[in-house]
C-alpha cells in the first residue's frame, strides 16, 4: 500500500507536466477552430523611393523570411514611387514566394508602389492611405529630366498591372486605370484621369481587403495572430547602393569625375590627387551597382581589363591601334552592362563623354592660372635661353670624316676619331665599312653623307 502511493503521485505529476506542455498547442488548435490562425510574421519595411537598392533589399528580406519559416510576410509600404524596373523586380520576387503575403499601405503607395501593393495576396490600407497614379515617365535631357512615356511603354506597364491584379483575383480594369488615362470606369474614374484609391473606397472596389491602423491590426481582422514578429529593414550598404544607383544624374557625375580624374593622372607624372579621386568615384559607381544587383563582377573585370589595355597603348606601344580601341570599347561596354537598360546606359555614357571633354578643356585652359594648381603641375622650364642643354655640343664634328660601323637605314653608328657616334644618313641606305662625312648637326642629331673613297 505504501509503495503504490509514490508511484501514483509520480504518475499524477507526469500527467500534469504533459498537459502543461500540450496546453499551448491545444489552445492554438482551439483558436484555429474558431477562425484565428497563429502565425510567424516577418515585416519588410519598404519606405522611400523604389530603386535598385530597395529591390536587392526585398530579395534579401524574402530569403530571410524563408530561413525563418515565416507563415506571413507583410510589406509595409510608404513611397511616392520610383524606378519601374526595380518595382517589377520586387513584384516578381513577391509573386514568386510561397509564403502568404500582405501589403500594408501606410500612407501612400503611388506609381511603382502601387504595383508592389497589388502583387501581394492580401492588401490593407490605412484610413488616410492611398495607392495608384502609376503613369510611367521616361528620362529626357541626358537624364536630367522626365517626360510622359510613349504609348508602347504605357501599354507594357498597363499589361503588368492587369496581369498582377488578375493573378490576385482583383479587377484588372481598375488596375489598368491606375496606369492609362484612356481607361474610363463610370462612377470611379473619368477618362483623362488616373485612378488613385484609398481607405474604404479601395475596399469597396475590391482593390484592398481591409482598412487598418497597422500590420498587426490588418492581420487580426484577417484572422491571423502573430506569435512572433521579425522586422527586416534595409542595411546601410543597401541604402547607399540605392542612392548611388537610383539616379542617372548621379551616375553621370560619378563617371565624369572618374574619367576626368584618371585621364588627368595619365597625363601627369606619378600618382596623386586626381587619380585617387577618379578611382574612388569609379569604385562608388560600380560598388553601388554590384550591391544593387545591376552589375556583376564581370562588369568590373571588363572595365579593369579595358583600362589596362589603354595604359599599355599609352605607355608601351607607340601610336594608337588595336589595343587602345579595344580598351575604349571594353570600358564603355563595362559601364553599359551596369545599367538596367541600354537606353539609360547610352544616355548616361553620352552625357558623361560630353561633360568630361568640356571639363578637360576647362582644366587645361583655366586651372593653370591658379596658384594652387601649381602644387600639382610642374611649371619650371629648362630652355636653351636659360642655359640648359640636352648634352655636349657636337658642332665641332661638321666636316669630320668617319666610317660606318653599322648599316645606316637611315640611322646607325659611325666611328669618327675612335668615337662611336649615333648618326643618320640623308635618307639613303649606307652599308657598314664606308667612308662618311658629317654634313649637319641639329642638337644631338648627326647627319652624314657618303664620301667617295680614293
């Protein structure tokens, strides 16, 4: 009797422990049965301009969500728009993930942000938030301005919006009205205007599922309860990469500084400030695009190889030939591969070349006037008038008789009074062992003429 009591007590304690361990799962199952689903949540903070850096960040964040085995990925969007190519990259990444996705429009998701919002399976909008107004615009004025896109570009983006909306079970006509002013939806948007919806109107039109004050509020209304939340934000490198690679104007500036700095360094002895600045500018240009995913290491290798060919052409090979031309082609092809489109690459490269030429002309013409420039450029001249000579005078050799030691074709070596002297003929071939007479001296240049042997 006494031996059974401890056994029974141990059994009761064990049963209590098992029930305690199972309690969260039982509670979770009970919540699921009541329509509330506990989930692991990853929030991607997508704020600011949509650029290549943001595209690289979203790809990384979605990979992180996969590693954490997230049940729901929420994209917290707040943007006026950005680059179309980057928005399409983000759209494709969101559509391609196997995790449930929620887009939360915090304040606004205009232009490129609207496509990102529509790409999620679930859409929530704050009461004051809006999304839409996605008319595409193209670069103009060597990348320093924008203008409305042509009909072909509008049609292509309209198709992107329509297919994305159709994929997520939303009205493709409403999505098209965000892009194309020619799309009219009676009672919603007139012809000539772009659709921009928010709050209750977005829900009423079926472009959003709920209005909410936060990601958590949206999930609660949709029947999800986060049991863990991880917020992923862009790294410093991704922010810098987005800044460096997102603007064609900045690309032109970096390329101009890089090209001018390197050219000035090649034209001056040693290695100093211009070359250092040029290398830093080019490193920022390629580095930002490497992180953003616009360029690969092959672009950097191609650029370095082209630059080395140019150096070989300048310092090792006389004249200008295949090596120099190949180097120029490789350099500009490397720069071109670092852009999302060849049109943008061509505009930026042409602008960089024009501005670089102007900059080099101005440097050559005006900087020499400033005293500070004298610290970098040697101004001292060694002229004959100042008493400088390149070597001992040979004027005394005029009329001297000697003998060719080597063939003169027309340059070679002659012997005069047991002195070996470099000389040239008057343009004719002279064999070795013939008598010659010095007929002209020009600096170090000794000109000889064959003398008849008697």
